[in-house]
C-alpha cells in the first residue's frame, strides 16, 4: 500500500500557497508534508495529507486543478 499524494497546479504569485493551505486548514485537513516545484509563472504543490481524496475535492471545488495519485 502506497501513500496518496495531492498535486495542485498553481500560479506563482503572492498568496497562492496561503489560499491552498487556508482552504485545507478550514476543512480541518492535516498536512503531513508539502513540497513545491515552481517556474517563474506556475508551480506544482505536492501535499501528503491525512485525507487526500477529500483535500483534492475541496481544492477542485474552489477552482484549483488538483489530482491524487499513489506515490
């Protein structure tokens, strides 16, 4: 059994990371780890959370491109 990771595509601009983490915090989803790979315009935030499927649904509902995959 692997670990499920949420990947979120975000613009590289002020407040983007805060918006994602704030949405998850308000939904009481705990983050286990997070890493960011970015370019000058966009980035991918990779998150290990206690409920990755719910995290993905919350982010998608808020308009973010997010998916879950096993790593």
